[in-house]
C-alpha cells in the first residue's frame, strides 16, 4: 500500500465542474460557454472517505449523506490543504457523521 493512500475517515476535496446561468458564491474558474448564455465553473466539494471497495474505488460521503464512488487516481480528487481543513472543517465533520437524508 502506498504511504499516501487514502483510508476511511480521511477528508478529501472533490472538484466538481458545473454549468448554469448564475454561478454560486463558491464557484471559481468561471468562464462563459460558447453561446454565452451559461457559465462553466468549478465548485470544491468537501467529502469524507466512507469506505474502499474490493476494486480499490473510494466511496465518498457528502454532508447530506449522499455517496459517490470514485477512483483513487481521479484528477479531481485531492487532500485538503491545512487552510481548507481549518476553514471548512465543519463541512468535513458533517460529512463524517452518518446522517441520511429522509426519503
């Protein structure tokens, strides 16, 4: 196993590309789409590694209890910086708890 391999409970940042007419306040790298009617932008998501499956893929948990399965070498996945851990620690802690969205 690699020394920097992610383990369950580790905090991660996932860069999600989005498109809309009005980017939100956490959007960065904002640029207009070809027609100019919409914007392309990136939003950082603060998730926690919930588990690692038999194929080595990571099951990531969001603050609202949703899960996403990603490969550990996904270029959009990274460890948080010390500043992100300090500033957004509550988001990571919310994702760490086992709260589920009522269906």
